[in-house]
C-alpha cells in the first residue's frame, strides 16, 4: 500500500507561510506532549508560553498578534516535522503535527450547497443503496435541480418551492435544511478526537458507499468571532445516512473520521473572511488500484454566507466557552463510477486523499477501517494531566 509522503512542497500554501499560521505538534519524550506552535518559514516555534492550549490562544483579543509576539523556543524545521507527521501512528519518538484543535467543539454544517443537497436527497430516496442512485439522480435533477440554484434559504421563494415540491411528493428533510429557514449544524466529533495531516482517516468496515467531503473549516472564538480558517475532511458514510437521517452520528462520527489542518491561518491585515468567501477547494483521491478522482468546490456557490453559518452555530442560543471549529459544508459529492457501472464512487482502503487551497495549504490523509486505526485514548483529562505535569497550568 502506497504510503503518504509529506514535505514543504506538497503541504504549504502557494506563497509559503507569509501569513500567520498556528497549529499543534506532539513533542516526544517523558516531558513532552501536545504543544501549540507558530508555523513559519524559518521554523516551528513553541507558543505554550502564550497559552498551553490552542483554544486559549484563539480566545485572545488578537490571536495573530499574540502568536507573532509570543514566538518561543524553536522546536524544529517545518519540513522535518512534516516528514515525521506521515508516520505519526508508528513512531512517537519524533515531533509531528497534530490536528490544529484541542479543547474546541467540532461542529459541521450540512447541506449548504445545492449540488450536495441534491445528493443527500438521492441518498434518502435510494435508502442507502448505491445501485439505485443513478436513476434517482436523473429523475430528481430533471425535476428540481436547476430551480434551486439561486434560491435564498428561508426566503418567500424558498417557501413557495417547498409548497410545490410537497405537492409533487418530492419534499425532503435535506431540502428543508438546504433552503428552509434553519441551517443544519451537527456535532462532527468530540474535542481532541480530530486527526491532522498525515494521519489515517476512518471508514466503518460495514460501509459500502462513502466519500470524502472537502471543506473549509472556520476557527471561531468563544465570543462567536471568526478568527481564522483551515481545511477539513468531513468523512461521510452515504449508505448509513441514506438508510436513516437518525444514523447521522454513525455516518459522521467514527474513529479518525474528522480531519483538519494542516494549520489554522489566523486573520490579520493580509487575510480575512472575504478571502475565505472567494476560495476554491480542490480534492484528489489516489487509489492503490490506479483510480484517480479530482474535484473542486467553490465557496462562492454556498447558499448560506459563512458569517451567517457562524452566527447560527454560535450565538444567542448556544455558546462555546472553548471556541469551536465549524465545517462549512461541501458542494462536492463524487458520482464517478469506480467499481461497477451505476454505483458511483466509494473509498478503497489505502486511498490517499488530499484537500488543498493555495492560501491554506494541503491536508493529506489515508483511508483505513475504523477498527484498524489505533484507538483514540488521549482526551481532555489526559491533556490536563499532561499540561499540569509540564508546569503549564
């Protein structure tokens, strides 16, 4: 099975690390542990003197300034630590990059693009059976596909379309959250459970229809302010969710099923939310069987503004004292046949998945079954014990 190889050339943004990038590394040894870091062209620098957690750093009034001004001990060069990160499950004796998230909640928005919304309707109609997907896709797209592209969620036009589709027997819970007044926001994973670049990502061994979901992830402070962004893979089991929306947790939250990284780019004078709104996010899947898949998502085609999604998730009705990372949804739902005509795409073990954007870099992971990935054992309690033992609390 082909192994991941990580380096500066295939991971960093197009213009290098000219902005303010923060992340986490695992320092080896008895006195080591998860450590927030500044990732810069001249190396990786300890930020534990500013905050022992990344969540704490992102909660500061100006996280970018705090990170730049609090640059501590040089911990290594970026290229070496990236190389280590491709083997993080097998070699704990070297520093490697972790997911740039610790105490933050890990939430996700669903059905925020018309294309993926229609694919969710297809999953529902097919009851999770990929053999039925092609014909259902043709029928639904012919009936409603074009009429939804420019509909503003929650608008009078959306209400009118809902009435028409209900009469035709085509209304769906996915259309409800796609163009209705309320967005879908669900718990993607537990705090501390996300994996970073180079790690394996998990597919349940009973799933026969699944795919990656390339997304932009917003870093949101406890105040509700968006302070930065990174890339994410909202790994999805289409057959599980298609059988029942009540299986969303089983479809979305499994060992290794939440990948974020490679780093969080903090907002500063040269990078803000408008840059994120204009992003194109690319996806590539390379299989050991020679299969290759390419895709592209344009954030400009999102049906709900990024600021609105953040406000909906974190506002008057819900707070996150440690902040949150919010997946913003994907327009990419692969339909290209892989194993048999009409069955569409599904992962194979060993697939290498890369999600990339020129301003954020590349997030690369490899597919394995959830029961083959090493168990997740280092939670919040373990982190607090570790930080206390290192004199950081």
